[in-house]
C-alpha cells in the first residue's frame, strides 16, 4: 500500500487562500495576522490533516519546548519509589502550565548515561531537571559543559552555582533520630541507603549527629538503594550481628517497610521490642502496620520548584536566584 503523503504548509496555504508566510506566522504564534485569516488557516489545517513538523520547527526557533527529567536510578526503583512519581507529576504540572512538554529519561546503566550525554547535545530539549545525581556524575558534567538550563532535585556538593530544589536531609534525620532515642531506646541502629548521593550521605550524617558520643558504627548497615528489598537485607544483617537492637532509623520509608517485615517475621513487635522510623512520608508509610513515623518530604513540590527554576532560566534569569530549601517536618505515628 502506498504511504499517504504528509500535508505541508503549502497545502494549508492553498486551502486557506493565504501565503505560506501567513501560515507560518500563525503556527509560530506571531502577530499581524487578521482574525479572518487565522480562522481560515485553522479550518484548512483541520481539512488537510496538517501536523506541524516539530523537529524542523525546533531548528528554526532554536527551541524544542521540551524539558528533560533525568532520573539516575535503576529501572526497578523508578517503578517502586513513589517519590519519583510525585516529583515527575509536580514537574509536569509546572511545565504544562507553561506549554512545555516533559521528556522522562532514565539513567540506569553506564550505557544509558553515555547515550543520554550524547542526547543532551542534540538540541532536542531546552533544559533538564536532574534527580538522584551522584557527585562526579557525567550527566552533571555534560550539562555544565553545554551551559544548559538545569535544576537539581537534591543538592549534590559539586554542582557549583546550579539551581536546586532540596530539603535539609541532615537536619531532618537528626531530629527524627533524637525523637526515636527519646522513646527510651538505647541500642539504635540505622539502615543507611544510597550513600553515593547527597540525600543518603546527609541522612547518615544526621543520624551520627543525633547520637553524638553514643554513636556505634557497628550499628550502621549500609545498603545500595532506597528499596524494600534492601530494607529486608539490612534488617536481617542487623539482627544477625546485634540481636539486642531496640531502635532503627531506616533512610527511606520503603527501607523501613522492608525492615519492619523482617522484624515482625522474626517475632519482634513494633514498637514494643523495636521502634522504627523512616524518611519520606510516602505511600509506604501508611502501608506499614503500625503506621510509620517518618519525615515528610514534599516530593511533588520539589518537582514543581525545579521545573519553575528551569523555565526561569530559559527566560534569562540567573540560576543562582533559584536555589530553594523546602521544609520537611517529622510526622510521628505508631511505629516508634
């Protein structure tokens, strides 16, 4: 079967009885076109089935009207972690209001990172929001080299003057650990996840701050990811090596949920034998039984603020004017 020819600007112009230049001005949102001509062009577009060639238009306008959301996490965590979804929705709401398209890009493997680095140079997106960047991240370096409008969700320590939307992970971790200790716990451990990025490292630092001279490094179990399965593995290791543990700070709600499942399966009661606290106040917190004491991370707001920062930079504003720390209160429930 012969492929149907794609309608062109010329076809629209002939159908509407106007010049191609007039059609182009309408398509590009430019002024100096009469209401009658606009109406004729709209009718012609519908009749001939014209669809704008956005790739060609991007070359002419030197903008794609698309913003990339780069999530530097494994595919499995992208699906499991409700914070990532909330960040995505918050960013999308802000971009939709400005008539920009969100393009979601996942960086799981080194090959993904190499491919995305090449993609950034192609002019297919106007700016980026970067989630879960590590220090020394090649994507961060590529964005800096290209001088691309960008905002980070989180605050890696090697981003220079780049914009970010973040929370005080260290301060919040310190506060919730002190509250856990205040319930009478004397052997408090931590399942410390994602120590290769600022959020995980800062939460561990806050835990250390809270315990002061009582900090015991043997009671910290390091795991790779903010995941339920890592919470299970971390809790099994803590119970094996320190069966007298009576309090646990898990560095995310998913990690805490996995830890609670292992504790309860081993015959420990929560909070009777072991008090557990998490971080995020995600949907995981209310799935737990009892409900999880945690820190409320405003994930949707982080996405929105980061997106608005990129849009502001596209308008010519300085990235340094868009460095925001959002509040993250402790939410106390039955798990501790």
